[in-house]
C-alpha cells in the first residue's frame, strides 16, 4: 500500500507497499495467542495492523509534524489497543483500536503544542479524552459532551473549555470556505465579543452542530452559509422541498435543545 497522502512508500523504515492485511478471524486468533503470552503472535498482530495506523494518521496531517513521527506514535496506540483489548467482548478489534490510536496521536500533538495550558485544565481534558475513547469503544459511537461530563463528574461548560483549550491553534488566515475565487478565512468569521457567555455559547453551538447528521449539516450549510432557498437545496440533493423544510427545522431544534 502506498501512503498517498505523504507520497512515500517507506515510512519509519517500513515499506508500506508490502504491508499485509489480516482478516478479522486471523486477528482474533492472534489476539487469543497474545493473551496466552505468545510474543510472536503479538508481533504478527502489530505488523498486520500497520495499515490501520496509516489510515488513522492521515486525519492528523497538515499540523507541522513529520509522517514518521506520527506513524511511530500511532503504533504506540496500536500496541496499547492490543494489550488492553478484551477478546470476550463482541467488538471488532479495529473498532476498539482506532480510538486508541487517535487518542495517542491527540496526546502527542497536545503535549507538543506551543500553547501553555494550566495543569488543572489539562488534567480535566485528559480525563475527558480518556472517557471519550472508553465510551466510544463501549458504545460504538462517539459520545456527546454531556455524556462525557456526566461520566467524569464534571460540568458541561468546564469540559467544553478544557477540550477547546488543548485544541491545536490555527492561523487567522486559514481558509474555511472557497468558491469562485472568493475565499473566507477564519478572521472573517470572528466577531468582537467581550462577553464570556457569548464566547461559551459559540463553543456550545459548534459542539451542537458537530452532533448533527451529515445530511443535516449539508442542508444547513447550503441554506445559511451559501444562501440557497429550500427549493434550490431540494433540487441539489434530490429530495422534495417539504423534506428539506422538515430536516432543516429538525436540525435547528436539535441545536436549540443541545445548547
């Protein structure tokens, strides 16, 4: 497999074009041997899941880190997933491993961030991210901020602020939308808000929108960011105007309920 994003066949000394892919039955058989103390099986399982690591680290590209470093960190997450996976649970290994790999990469990027965050906020963010990984593995879906806050015994605003505090900073001139030569940058979307409540509301709004389905997000984008009518939206995505209206109202109500 060629790691197309980085345009290289070799990464961290591993020839990605020669990586093998294990069947689910093969993974489970190796996992059983690993739990019995078979170190060769552990090595085979690691090598058989390196493509999974490659697929995950592509999501973390463009952050100034080398592909080799991200790959090595992702492998640490893979090894932790192998060592901690419970073979008695009816969950695919990849379903459990992906959040573990993502968590390891997030920790690495967070710890190497140039922005300094207080220890108490960082600790809360660590707990929130660990809870997110665990709840994702247990339920098969990403938990909401409310579910994470309840799990770790914290208030929702505290969790939102902590997670935002450790997010990687972006440039004010980072493009967020471009069409027909007109580009909108992060700077264009910033308002002059001196009120802390307004700032927190904006963070909550982002989280509420993130929880929407792909179709709902697409409709809201077309309606409120690109200024299209419901009829135009209906024609573009191939449904009736009445369905667009219903989905739009439902999405807005979900956002209102979550803020």
